[in-house]
């Protein structure tokens, strides 16, 4: 019942001299929405919620601020987070919706991982700071793109879009590797 | 430009039916037939001849190339690129600008459409830049740029300049290679977003317009110079140079120095710079000033040119000069294409008889020859200056550098209309547009026939409409049209430059989006099971859904009939995962639901669900779905498959703009859940043993209930709903568990002969019950009342989206089209979309009063059934309407929309 859920079992899905793409076991994910004085929720979650879109924190849970009243919360287990937040609902009404099963996570890493991102994402990849995350488009599909290191990204994508995006990542990883740079 | 390599196969265009007998060469005898506008005047009638006879002939004769019938075997790619400064054109101006920007520490991209960077420097090796020979300087400079981090891209054409400094580049990667490397696309489209752009595209040489200027061997002087200096090809041993610009004199000198015997330099001007005359004297080249050209001779190659002196506007007698090439130059047109894409304004320069760039709304500067400068030193220093401008615009500073160039070739020239002749101008074949075979007299004819704007002249003659988009012909054409009209060029106008700058392959635009990657195909977690069980699929929005599950020997009709019967007889299983789902949470959730949907929600208890109808503010139906109240502050909303994203957007729109005060939030959960529907008299029997947490009885879990429980050991949201009129359940489990759930139900259902059904059976079963499909039985003009669903409108609610719209006079008027059932008198199945009339005997065109929206064969009803929108239909029960078809007119009786079990007795467990 608490087994991690993924439509893509963990595996290496592409590996070239340019980049490696793999699916990883997802964490428990929640979409958190709230506004006003956030202290009760911060106490419940055990982290200070970042206020600037794109900022992340990592503590008891990992949180990315995706919008002015929106956070993505990653946790090891669902029940403690849901329980703690439910306890402060009366004090601070909010929406905490589990979306663990909604999407899969790809990790894209390697010397040219950042360039691989440019084949599908119109944002300036160089301007994305390490340790930041944002909702953006990749090949037309909505994704959450995390930059975990200069050469490592995490991409959360809805289940049904994942094969399409994975195909482009695979083609791109081969294309970059074939370039004589 | 196609680079050549050993083994490359090329074929010639413009050679119908063969290179040696071009039908266009009918000119020699019958050319007076083919005047401007000839195609329009002659080939317009009869209309039916256009597609099959005239157009193919014209296209073949025009040499427009052959469209391949095979699928493109190549692959194409695309990337995004961000930079501080994009420089278009890697000639001297572009390189100088790049140097300045790179030294300021900016991220610089320098692109050039040619195989090598260098632009004009490649054709002018004699120049000495800051003491270094041009090619040495170029090599050192490019190395320095690369070392400074500048991305230098060759074989890369900037094809279009779009809003906010988005520039499209097409990079050609493999066309020049005899062997294709693996995993390498043929072309790559770059979408560049540059903070500043420097346009340094240079200038394009114009031909001179005179009779016989299309003969093989007549070519641009600059081309001859490039052939010689860059590729080592001497285009003629005995060339004549014909020019109105200084630049062609240097071409003559270079060819002469390479061993050609230049027969003459003929200049249209009466006097030229003494330095040029000295250069000619020194090489023993005869000089003829104040000349016009009036003819050329030679069949497959030019053998002589006829030159005449011009003085006081009078053309003297001609003199034939033997030659094997004519190198012409009508001066240079600044390349303003990309500048014009920016909506940049142009200003006419009377001295230079050309348009020059004026203002652009983009963060863009234009440098060098593309803004009318001439000479390497001038354009180098201008490039550096423009580089400093963009560096300053980006808040940085750069030092000044003045380039000094020895052996430079600055110069000037004049621009002409067609050259004067002593023969009949009306019979001259003086080409302006070589690709579209437009001559000077065609342009004058267009003016005589009433064309006043250059836009009309262009369309009438097709001048500038070939693949070069007027690069060679625009200014010459304008000069001639302006002369014919007796007006200045700017008042006649310049046609608009539109992207792409050069013809660009469809593949480059498509990029990765072809074949299986053409568009995302969304599949559910149960899709693979359906595939393994022989399902036929249909696309629904981006999703592919199982349409029906044919067994051996079954066609669609047989499969659907079996699926329908099996579901009503025992139990059917259906993948409903694609339904849109939205979690609505917050203290104001119920208030939000009251405002969005037509229905009232306040009294809906947690654990119960209700069918919801969503209107636009115009009062017309937009979407529908069953909505469960999972808790006091929590709703599980379902939408139609195609409506999921649209409905969420509409809700967010209202929430953020109209009701920001509401404490409620929306989360898309469409893909959080896999949804499996079980319908049929044995549905509860099948499901009950698998469910923990609720008893599936009429008392504990009545129709329109919902609960969080466990199904087959999986956490689930269970709904008791029916879209078939049978006992029905929808089981939602976390998406990746979908197939496991499906297989558990399939296994447990074997004792009930469980049958998998697809969307077609779902459509039939719901139609038998009169349940609408939004978008099929509604079309954006149907209100809840029109659909016979006034019961879903909460009349006591103070407001909801669409309430005001529904009160509009035309929405409450009598005689609106209303949804009814139709049963044909002859028992035939109607065609969906067929129009309906009241009186089949009325005169044609008949008054149409509605149309058939849904039509199926129904085993449960024992006959075909249909739903239709009919004017005033609710008040016409029992009346007969008529459906005229091509072969006959079908009579049908208006009935209720419910064809099966109107008492809903079958819903009971």
C-alpha cells in the first residue's frame, strides 16, 4: 500500500557520452496551496516555505515554490505530512493534494545535460540556478524542472506525457553525442 | 547554396522540357504571346482547366522544381539558444562587432549562411587589414573570437526575425557531406532569443537590365570575382565587363591579373575615378565610358555583346564585341530583409537610388554594407562602432579600435532602370526577374494596364515572387515601374519582405515532430492491456482510447453490438481514466462550486455525488461530469476527456480574476487516478467481494454515492454512478495501479462473463438513456433548457456562471432548437449531422429546422435510435419530421430522449 508508485520503473533510459537519462523512484508528492500567514504550515512541515518562485528548501521535506500561493512538497511518506497539515487546517485553511501517482521523474545528467534541456525548453537554461525549480514547458508539455547541479536536472512529468518526452530526450542524447565538439 | 562533393547528383531547373530546348526559349519566335498578365488573362477559363491543365503546365514551364513523392529519409532537429548579442553575417562588419562584444565579456553568437565565415574578405584577398593580408587576418580573428567564447556558426541562415528579438536560424549540417554521420540531423532550427542583434548581412549585387542579359555567360561581376579568388575558377578567357558601379572594375582587374584577356570595360557612366582608368590602362584593357548594352549573341553561351555610346540621351550606333563572358554590375542593394521583418522603417536614398534602414522597434542595429556603406575599412569600423552601441545598450563598455585597410576598394556607382536601346524597346527581352522570366517591358505593360502600386505590379507580372523573393529584381523593377509612372520610387513603394529569408525546408520547421513524435499521444495505464486484447483505438483530444474490442471475425458493428448486449446482460468493464479530474479544496469550495456549476451544491452531503453542468457566461453548455463531495471542504470534480484542461483554465480564470476572495484551490488530478468503470446488473456482485470499507448495498451505498475505501487491496475512491442506466461503479486508484486493478476486476469478472467495451459502446449505452455528450449533442449554442436539463439549474441560487446569459431574450424565446429523440418510420439508421425539415414538399432550398446529433443501432431498443436538435422540439412530441437524404427522404417521429428503462429500475441493486 505504501510502495512507491511509478508508471516508469527505475531504469537507465538513455546513456551516451553527452548525457544519461534515467527514471527514478518517485517520492511522495503533494501540491500545497495556501496564502496569508504561513507559520502554522511551516511548523507542520518542519521547513520554512520559500516565498520566491523558483526557490527550493530541503529539510524534513523538500519544497519548491512554484507560484505565489503554490508549493510542491516532496516527502518520504504521505501520512505524516497529510496528518500534520490536517491539524493546522482550521488555523490556516489550505489545500494539500497528493499527486504522487500523477507523474514520473526523469533524471538528466552528464556533461551536456544542460544543452539537452535546450532541445525542448525555451527558457535560458544557463540562467537556472543550481538548487532551483520551476514549472515550465518541455516539448510542449508542462513539467517541473529542477536543477540539482550544474550538470544534473530532474524533470517531473505527467504519466501520459512521459513516453513522448522521453523519446525526445533519447534522440537528443544521441544527437549531442554525435556532435564533434 | 548547395556545396558540391564527389558523387553529388544535381539536376537543372528551368529547363522544360530539356536544358537545350527550354519552352521559354519559344521567345525566339513566339515570345510576343507571353506578355505580362498572360497567365491571368489566358488561363483563367474554363475554370475546370486550371488545376489539371494550366497550372501544371505553368509550373513545369516555370521550372518550379519537383516535389518529391517519397517520405523524407532525413531527420531534423531544433534547439533554443539565449545570448547577449546575436550577429547575423560574418563578414568584416559582423566580425568587428563580434570582437567588441566578446571583449566586453558578453555571450556572443556569430552566424553566416556560407560554409566559411569572412563574407567579402573571402573574395578580396588583396586587402591588408592592420598590416595583415585579409585571409591571415580573418583566420587570426576567427581563432581569437572562438577563444573568447564566441559561438561561430557557419552554414546557418537567419531566416526570420520575430517579435522581441526571437530570431530563427536554419543550420545545415549534412548536405555538404558525402557520408552521413549517425544520429545527425540534416538541418537544425535554432530559436535564438538575443538581448541585442547586429544585422550585418551585407549587400546584394544587382544585374543590369538589357536585351539578352539572360544568355548563359552573362553573370554578375561579383560572382566572377568570387569564382576566381575563392574557388580558383576563371569564368571566361575573354570577358567583357559592363557596369554602373566601381566594384566591377576590380573584378576586371582581378580576372586580367589571373590571365584573362578582358575585351573591354564598358561603364554606363560618362566619367569614372582616374584611379580606375589608370588600372585599366596599366593592364591594357580598353575602356568604353557612357555606354549602353543593346544585345548579346550566342546560343548556348554568349559570343558577343553589342555596345552603343549614349550621349545627351541619344543612343548611338552599336558595335559588337566578341567575348566569352559578360560580367555585369548594376550596383549593390543593401540587404534589408531581416531589418524589415522587425517592422523596421526604410528611407529612400535618392543619391544611391536605394532604400536604407531607418528605425526599428526591436533591440537591433544594422551595420556595414547592409546600411549602404562600401569598402572594407568603412564596414569594419562601422561594425566595431555598432558593436560598441550594443555593448553600451547592455550596460557594458568597450574600447575604440580604428581599423586601417590598405588595398581597399571603396567605390560608388549609379542605379538604372532598363538600359537605353536604339532598337525597339517593345521587343527587347531585358530580364528583371530571371527566375520568373519578367522583363522590363512586362513591367511597363503592367503600368499601362492600370497597375499603380508596386504591390499590384508585382502580382501582375510576378516580379520578385520567385524563390529569391526579389533579391535581384526588386530595385530594378521599382526603378522601371517608377519611371513608367513618372513618380519617385518611394511613392510607388517597396514590397514587403517576409520570412523566411531563403527557402527553408519543411523538415526544418517540423523538427522532431514527425512520425510517432508528431504530436503527443497520451495513453492510459490500461492502454497496453487493450492493445494486447485487440482493441481498435480512436483519438480523443490528445488521448488514444480503446474504441471497441473486436473478436475474431467481428466488424465494428458486430463488436459493439456484442459489447452492448453483454454489458446490459451481465457486466462490462470500461477504461474511464481519461476523464478530467480536478480536486477542489478549501473552506469556500462549496461556494465556488455553486458559482461555477448550474447545480446547487450546498445540500450535497459528503459521501454523495451529483451530475454537474457547466455553462459559459453566455448560458451555453460547456462541460459536464459527475462531482463527488469527498469531505465538507473537498470535491472530486470530473470533466469530459477533451475538456479537462479547458475547464481547469476556466475555473482558474474565474478564481483569479473574479473571486480572488474565495479560499479555495484547484489541483489537476486527471493523471493521479486510473479510473475503471463497471456497469451491468452484475456489477455490484462482482465488485462487492473486492471492496473493503463499504458494503455495496442499496442502503449503505445508494446510487450517486462516493467513498474512500480499498478495492482489491488498493487505496481507492469509489463512485456509484451510471452512464449506461445499469448498476454502475467507477473505481479510482492511484494511476500506476490502474492495470493491476483492471486485471483484478477482469479476473473476478470471469464468472460473470465480463466484457471489455470501448468508447463506441459507451456512446450507444448512454444514448439509449438520453445522456448527452457535450460537443456531440451540444455545439456551443445549446442551453441546459434546450438539452432538456432544466432540472440541473439551481434556480434559487443568487448567481452562477451563465445565469445572466440564460436570462437573455433570445435564450428564453420560443422555438429554440431543443434536444429530442427520433425514431425513423422505416426503421433505418439516420446519419449523424443530417438536416431536418418539417415539410418535405416545400421548395428547395428548404427551411432546415435542426439536425441529427447522435444516431446508433440499439439492440436494447430493438431498432435504430437518434438524438436531434429540433426547433421547438419539446413541444412537438409525437410529430413527424423529415430528413432529406441524397437518395430519399426519411420520416421520423419525435420522441423522448430516453429509449431504455425510463423508470430507472435497472439502477437498483
